[in-house]
């Protein structure tokens, strides 16, 4: 055995040189927001800091007062070290779901500087979510992991991995992490997916439970609905006041109504697009 020891030592040293270095621990310093870039070969991902978050001031989000209060209270509790729930923001498009998440994060960090890091993960990178959470478990900073426009299609099994990560795995969700997601679908899956499973399964009830159980992992369901014309006008007027656009109220409303007709919808997004166009026609720069 003594003759083999030098040989084994050289082999071990050679293997160490060939092995890739261990990934550097995640650093959440230097920024309040990051984007998670997963490695497609399932290797270690990268957190890219975001110097400036494209967030709207919380006071400008009109017509979603109840949703604002619920998400803000939940996030404040989390930042204070108290119990908080994962949140699903679902419903009508353009009504401020993702804007609310970013605005609440900015508001809480204004109250408690640096308290929360906002980490955005793309829908297609959800396969790497377990790796991200494992690394976040080793950090001290509280993090809100945010997935915008979350939904699943046929032959898509990432939802099963997400179910285990959110609530049900052995390790459970790290205590310093919350998961916020937005979706146009209440149960994250197309209705025909659920109906097809129900029609072809031996036990239709069990098939439906399997498909919709992912949404149960979110302690908060916050619904967003289409707004009426009065709420749409409030959105437009709030933006106009914020940017100092000098325009008669009747003219502003008439222009905003005509704009919404061309878009075939009324929403916060349509109001913002109108304000961008209207301010440019007035020769006023906004950003």
C-alpha cells in the first residue's frame, strides 16, 4: 500500500485540476434587484444586478386599491421578519399586476432601505428554481423571487417541480424567500388542459385536482379585473397630474376615451400608452 500512496496522491491532484471550480456563493450586495440567468446545461446560474428597476410609483396605480393594500401588507410583514405568504396576482391583462409587485418592492425598501432584494426569474428558467432557492437559503438577505406571466401549456411538466419547491418538499421554502407570480389565468393552466384531463381520466376529480393544485401553493390569490370608464379616467388624470401636463379636464377625458376606443380596451396599460402619446403631442418629455 505504501507504494500505491504516491500514485493515488497524483491521481487525486490531477482530478482536482480537471474538476470545475465550485460556483461562487451568490452575492446580493450592491443592488436591490437582480435577474436570474439559468444555465441551459443545468450548470450554476448567474444573478445579474439591475441598477434601475422600471417601477411605477405606488400612488399612480389606480383602481387596484384592495390588491395594493393586501400585497403591501404581506410584503411589509415579510420585511419585518414575520410570517408571510407566497402570492399569485391573476386576472385581466394590463391592470398593473407586475407593476404592483415592483412598486411594492420599491415602497418597502424606501421604508426599510435594503431590506428586500427582488429577483426576477423567467418562465423558461423555472427548471433552475430549486438551485436558486438552495443558494438563497445560504444568504441572510430577504428575497422576493418574482416570475411574470406564469402559465403552463400541454406537455409542460415544470409545474410539478414548482409545486414541490413552493410547498411540499422536504426542505420547504427558505425562510428568507417569498415567491410572487403574475398570470392571466387563475389556475395557471388553460381551461382545455383541465377539461381534457377530466374527460380522459379514470377518476376525473383526481385529474382536475392534480392540474389545479399548483395554485393552492399560493397563500394569497389577488384578482385583477377590467376597469370601468370612471376608473380609467382616474388613471389618466393621475398620470397627467404626476407629469404636470397642463390640459383641460374635459379635453383630457375626451382624448383618453378616443384612445381607448382605438385599442378596444380600458386598462392601466392603455392609460399609460395614451399619456405617452398625449405628452409627446404637447411637447412635454416624460420618463
